[in-house]
C-alpha cells in the first residue's frame, strides 16, 4: 500500500515536471518567434517590451479571461447535477437563471435580498472597524518609541496566520462551555453576583449589581442567530485590522514632517493637523485599501463558513456562502454561475463609484 502510494506520488511529480518543461519550451519558442517578428520582419522600438509582456498576457488569458468567459457561458445553460453531461445553452436559460437569483431562494430558504442586506451590513461593519482600528494602530506605531519594530511584527501575526486555521481556532473560542469569551464573562460575573448578594439591602447599588449579574452572563454565541453574526464580525475584525494598519502605516511614513512642522508654527491643533494634512494625503493610500478590503470582506467565505457554516437557520449566510451552497450542496451550476456574475457586477459598480466619488486615485492618472 505504501509502495503504491509512493509510486502514485512520484508519477504525479513526474507529470508535473513534464508539464513545466513543456511550458518552458513553449515560452522559449514564443520568444524566438517574437524576436524574428519584432526585430527582423517588423522592427519596432518597443520590441523588448512586447516580448516581456506577451507571456504574461497569455498567462492572464488562461487564468482569468478564459475562466470568466466560461462562467458567462455557464450562466446561460441549465447545467445541474442531472444535466452535467449534456447542458443546454440558450438565452432563455440565462434569463431563467438570473430571474431565479432575484426572485427565488439562493440557498435553502433565504432570498437574495435578505442575504444581500446581511452582506452589506457585514461588509460595512467590518470595513468601518478595519479602517478606524487600523488608523488608530498606525498612528500609534508611527510615533517614536522603543521596540517599535517588535510591535509592528506582533501586529502582523493575526493577518499572517492562514485564515482557515485562524477561523477554526476562533470557532472554539466561542464555545459556550470552554470558549475564551464565556470564560471571561463567567470570571466577571462571579464578583458581580457576590457584590449583589452582599449589598442587596443598599438602595441603588444593590439593584445595580443585581442587574449587572443577571445581564453579564455566558452567551450562546453559535446557537443564537444574532450572537452568531456578532461572533463572525468579531473574528473578521480581528483578522482584518492588521492588514489595514500596515497599509495606513506605510502611507503615514510617506508624509513629510515639514507639513506638520509648518502647521505647528501656525498653531494648528492635533485634530486640525489630522483632518487637514493626514487624511487628505492618505486618500491615495486609503482608496485602493478600502476597495480591496471591501471586495475581500464581501467575498469572505472562510470566516463565516468555518465558524458558523451560515447557521443557525441561514442567519449568518452572506452572498458568497449562499453561492457556495448553491453550487456544491444543491448542484445548481448554471444558477450559481449567474449568481456569481451578479456578485461581480455589484462589486465592480461599488469599486467604480467609490473611486470616482473619493477621488483617491486622481494623482495616479493625472
């Protein structure tokens, strides 16, 4: 059995090696052909640039353009588990798929509009905390201090940990019996309960501690729909703040100290300096970071699926988890392709509108 497994692995490695060799030979042949075309037959001053870009463009075509085109094709078919061998391509199938996305259920019982509202709320909460938390940490780390390099290294750890590993670890922290959050709540509840029993006869103080001891109690994080949504938000906020803080910190370090020195000479307060100098000069950094963070959060399958699997009662599902279930649990492939295109259009529209409104990339193309 072990020999068979080793033989299989060695055979697979051999096939991969052969595939890489064929790719290298193909690229070499392509470069030789381009050399004769661009240097001998049709000489051009940009020949070297074309030769360097062509392999990358071919790679993009195979890795991005072809899969996207196949996705569009799939959206206009009736492909499912029953029709996977002989799917039918037609305009009517595409219309039916897109109509089903907006009018039917996208997973089991939840409608598209319910899941879309939850996805927008999920994205908005996370991005607000990512940007605000990242800004605070970046401002703190941008000041002169001892061991600043160590603090920056520690800050990156949550983001550097592979997200599936972090999500599965965080799932255990929300366990009702032994999770970290409920352990802390129980530790806080004990002295409150003791104080309520000791001071029960004291007006105002006794009832206050009694109310606190009955309010601050262990939470069923993963069984209650609302608290499950709070749990995944807490998890993703913790995972996302380091990335945003590193981006903002890089932007802060590119701002010259001369602006702040001139503002201090004019008597500007710290808040006025932040509002009139820091934020405007950070806009070219924040705009792509917010767009990228929004796309990542909007499409964040790992955190929600690995912590709650969209439950309970589909109340923590977002669009991408519903899409995953439609494709790989209910095998609605044509519907799922149409669903994915709808998500793509939503994100593309947001990115274009936000970049236009914020004006953060004007310095890049003006």
